[in-house]
C-alpha cells in the first residue's frame, strides 16, 4: 500500500507540469457522498452532504469544508425501574425490566483535502484528504420497545457521548473526474477509498473500516 501511494504521488508530480491552470482562484461547491456497499446490498445508503471551498495553486489545490453525516439507527437498552422474580430451570432469578431506545448518531464533519490535476484538460485529478468528525449530542432518540427482561441492571439513561466517540478521524484517497465543465462551472464525480474510524465505543469491530465511497459535486469559480 505504501509503495502504491508513493507511485501515485510521483505520477501526480510528473504530470502536473503539463496541466493547465484551474478555472478560478477561489472555488466553492457542494458535494454529496454515499457508501457504495450499502447500495449494493440493498440498504438505503447514508448520504453525506457538504459545502467546500478550494484554493488552486496552478495544478495543485487545497481545500476545506463542513458537512453533516448520519449513521444508521443505533439501539440500546436502559433500565425501566422495575424487577421481577421468574423461575428458570427450577431456580428463581431476578430479571430487570428494560426498554429499548434508538437514535441516529450524527456528526458534523470537516473535510480537509489536497489534490493535483494530472491531465492537460484538467478533467482528472488525484485527491488525498482527511475529515475530522464531531458528534452532535442533540440528535433526538425514541422508544422502540418496552418491557424487555434482562438478567443485569443497566443505567436508567445514557448520554450519546457515552455510546459514541466525541470525535473521529477518517482518511480518503480518490480519483476525480470532470463530468461537465464551462468557463466557471463544473460537475465532478469521485470514487474514493475511505478508511473510516468506527465511532461506536462498545464494539469488537476494527478501529478503522475500509469502504468505497462515491461523491458527486457541483463547483463554481467564486473568484476568477
């Protein structure tokens, strides 16, 4: 992977000298991303909208933005305040009445990127970036099921930041294409490999999960 990444960077530098200049000194745009795997297995993908600014330096550019990212519904148990005695295999055991609650974890995401255009028409570019994601603890939750019986007593409530990390970092590496371009406007598409930090605290999953993400965007030259 390291050798492939270095080859990619060297290719970008070697082709950058022949590329034309970008079509603006300050570029603004909106992007919408989604995880391809969720779409292929029949799950409605979670969309990640963002607004981004980009400053070109010849064939190179750096940029930053802000976006919103929702995860699929997360369910958790809370103690409902009641206990019952029930006979199990001839032995009386204490069970704790519990409720199942659910919420959709939401993060404010700050994408940071660096890219280089590698073709004379500037219709292809390589992008490397990362995003800093910050948990929005104000996402509403709801009651899913009442009356579950558990052998352990849980807390009566949980804060969302007790279940999900307050801040995560994700890394991306992708290839972008111009789908359409005029003198000061362009539409882009970019497939990327995303190494996403798992936001759940109580999980046995790996810390970083690779996935294929697809982004579509519209960009406008704010300053020509």
